[in-house]
C-alpha cells in the first residue's frame, strides 16, 4: 500500500507530516523522530505549550546547561530537554504555524562558540 504523505509544517529544524493512509503524524525535529496519533499529538502540543512553566517548576536551569526546558516523554527514564529557541521552532511545527521554504542558515542559528582557541 502506497503511503500518501501531506506536509503540514516545515522550518529549519524539521517538519511535521501526516500520512493519510495510516492516520499518523510524523514529526522530524533535529535528530529526533516522533510518530503520533491524533490524540498523542494533542497531548504533545499541550506539553510543548506549557514547557516553559515546567522549566520554572523543575528549576533545572543552571549556567552549565545549554538546554533547560524539559518535556516528558511518557517513559520514566527519558526526558527531552530543549533551549528557548528550539522550543519556539518546535511550537511552530506542532501548531502548524510554519510552512515556509527552508531559508539559508544565519550565523546566529549556529549554537557554537567559534572563539575557542
């Protein structure tokens, strides 16, 4: 059976697609891949929407950590952590806000300190 994939949103971090045959959503985000049913995507949207509140409650922000916003996965031993820029990009995907063509990368998009000797 041939799968029919529909693009829902895309940005420079990934894309959200929907398979009309399987009725599943596929989220590619950086090096992560998620497969959701409609209800699972709705639950994930709520986790992403309230993720900054979770960061304040968890108080895991330290100077040593680049990523400080946790999102639970449903597995007791696995929590995903993101920085504010990644959360903004993730929200753009799961709330179908971005469907633009992928733009050229900006030097500010690279999260690396090039001044190291």
